[in-house]
C-alpha cells in the first residue's frame, strides 16, 4: 500500500527500462558488435566471369587443376599399390 509515488515510480520503471535497454544496445552497433575482417576483401573474393574470354580462361584453369589433381591421385595410388605388392612379396 505504497501510494501514488510508488505507482508513479513503477510506471516510470516500466517505461524507462525497455527504452534504456534499447538505447544501450541500439547505439554504436558497428563499434560494439562488429568482428574485424569478417567479410572478405573484394580482391580475395571469388569473381564471377561475365566476358566470354574470361569464362574460357576460367574453364581452362579449372580443367588444368582437375588434370593436375588427377595425375597426382593416380601417382599416389600407383605408389601405394607398388608398396603393397612389395609388402606382399616379403
């Protein structure tokens, strides 16, 4: 049974608490909650080729990479088979 002053205080708290929280977390968001270097720089990001020549260059690069990895994998498999045959002969 606090009276009018208690009711005014409670009403003020009910209004000011959410407003204060929104003000505290709503200002300076870029400085408080940002992670430095989160997004990649444009020079480090993938660039989608639009020009016909760029598309052909990218396809050649991907083809060369795929063939290199295939040769590397085949050489590794051949080496493993040779080691396995040597182990079986011993």
